[in-house]
């Protein structure tokens, strides 16, 4: 099942096992079961601390694998082959079940261990989804820490009856004790906040008690990570507050234009960004979103950042790097059927529409790339482009037109998402050339129409462009003294990872220059 290189890498990881790990496989006569048995045996052959048994338990999904810690009794399951993006989830499950230290804050670990009651999680994924492993790994970590918590990764493509029965049309979809718990990326801390209602309040109180920063970076994408590193290297008190590390990079599959790195994937790059930031003395606060900025009373005094959680942070200077998000169609039915046929990530949700008809909204590079990817999975793809011509690169257009199951409609204005109350059944669009209204029957709609800057919380505080971007100068400075900005949230003309990183460095250096030229805050003098 595993090739020579994968075996060599896995064997080196398994040397970190401290206690025995038991693998139990549940199989039927299918080819996938044969592959599962081969995978389990390959793993066991690489370490004397790993054993394999087979069970005929009729209550278990087949094929599936149970990873059990002989020391603690913790259980982690994989229904379907944990390959592709989920292979890392399997490796971590083995390590954590075998006593290898879990990389999670001590306070979070203690909170997980203190949870009372039984929590049976089921996480539906697609193996091409780059967001799913984060959720699987978060729940697996909780399972390894607390034996009362279990999690099973379920490959939705391998168990279509369950997907249809539960009407799952987006991944990751997490069920807790049989009820829908969450959709989309969710971290250990966010899961705890939902299970322990007092956790968010305690976290907000701890954040509010933090001493003022010299530079506070708002945002954890390439621009934010770069700004945090450049600030910390100056030896000044640096903090970074973000919803998550990586930003839009987490939703990017292939990256082939990051100079010096021939090819990588978004989640891998995001993990490297976080690891690099953690090498420095940076106070990292994640699962937090800024809701408001309060300007300093006078130049040089402390600026306040209010968070949605209710916490407030103070800093002598700020670097805003909140990035951008997928643009929505803003038509009737879009929100109602979001996650029920309306999707924004073809790599994540595409496999759920195998053999079905779908539409892609948008004829730019991302839209045509999505259509090409989906065409290999679904029955038929219809591309709807508002303009009179496609905007994608010619090489992509030629590829799309060469495929037999892609239709392209230009001058099409999507006006409504149609559904039966539970899932998407079609869409309605207007032909802009004739003003005729048309209806297409389909099961999925993938929206690929560009980005919106995450700057709404700054309206009335900073000067924004007509497109809602933060207007910046040569050093990343904004209209508010002490506040700098970088990346896709700004008027920087090209939204590229490498440009965002350079912008983050530029803004951090601009902030440092501001600090050395302004007086000490009056609040600190008074203290």
C-alpha cells in the first residue's frame, strides 16, 4: 500500500512511539478493504510497538481502522483509507496514541481532559479537501487526551448512503452524538468554546489583561506572519491576533509561483508560516477577530483593538493584515443553501457531487480551473460568466473547451439559487444579451467570483477605497497615525502570496520607524 519513500518516512516517525499502539481493522470483500488491510500491515511492519488485529464487528463501518492506545485506552477511527490530505492525520493519530507529546497549549490540554460526559464525534471529509485534516486532527487530539472523546474520520465518497441520508453537501461536516455540530474548519479551542460555554469568556478576560504591545499584528496570513517576524526581530514587544493562521492560503491547493519553492500546498505553507512565527518571541492569540479600532488620544499613545469575543488589546502601533474572503453572489437562496449545494471550494466539496450536474459561477482563472477539476468528478459542468468573454488565461480556456462535459455561457447574470428546502435543485440566470430568464437544473453551485477585503470593521476609522480596501502609502501607513496595513486587505494592486509577505515586512518596518520617532505613551508614563 505504501511505497518505499512513504515507508521510510513513516518508520522515522514511528521511532517516536513510547507506548504500544493497537490497530484494529474492520473489513469486507471490497478492494478498499484489501487496501486497508495492506495499509495496516505496512504500518505494523515498521515498528514493534504497533500490532494489528481484525474484527468482524458488524456495527463498524467497513472498511475502517481503529487506532487505540494501549496505555490510555483512547480510540481514534478512520472509516475509509486515510490517504491524500488525511495521511498526516493518520500519522499524528499513531504518534499521539503512542505517547508522543501533543503540540497544544497546556491550558487547552487541561481543559480537554476536564470535560465530563461522552462525546462521540463523526467527521465527514473528502480526501481532496485541504481544510478537513485540521478538523480531523483537532478532534483526534481531543480523543487522545480524553478517553471519553472519540472521533471517526469518514470518507464521504466511500459511504455515499450516509452522506445522502444526512444530506451532507459540504465538508468537513462534524456530528456530535448523532447531531450536526459544525461545518467548515474548526479548531480545538473553538470546539471547547462550544462544549464549555464559559471557555470563551475566560479566554477573553485573559486577553484583556495582557500588557500593551509595541506592535500588534491583526491577521495571520502571509502578510501578518511576515509583519510579526520582522517586528519581533527588532526586539520589541510583538503580538499577533488572528482568526486562524494562513488566511486564504489555507484554501489554496497548489502553489507553484512562490519563488525558491517549486511547488507546495496552501495548508503546508500555512503550517510553515505558523512554525516560523513561533520561533520568535511573539504573543500569538488565535480564534479571535477584531471588531473595532479606537484611535490613540494623541500621536504616540496607545491604540485599542476591540475583539468580537469582548476582549480589548492595546498597542503603540498596529499592522492590519486581515486579508480577504470569497466574494458571494448576493442573490436569493445563496445563504439558505450554503453548505447544501452552494459551495466555494471545489477541491473540498467537489467529490460530494460525483456523477451530478453542477455550475461554476465565474470565468476567471479560479472559475475555469474549478470547472476543469470538477469535470473529472461530476457528470456535467456549466460555467456562467457575467462578461461577454472569459477572463481566464487562454491555456485554461483551451483546456476547458476541449473537455466534453463543460458548457460555457457568457453574459449570464445569476439571479436566484433554487432548492427544495433541503438542497439545491437549480439556478436561474438572465441572459444579458436578450434579457431572457433561464433555468438550469443541477445539484451544486461553486462560486468563484473573486475576493472581498476583510475591512468592514474599519469603516469610519480608516480611509478606505471605493472597493473597501485600506488605502496605504509607501511604508504601509494608513490615514490613522500608528496604524499600518499590508496584504490583500489593502490597495496593493496584485493579490499574491509573495507580494503580501513583502507588504507585511514593509509595514512592520514602517511601524518600527514610527515607534522610534514618537514619544512614550502617556498611559505608560503615568503607570
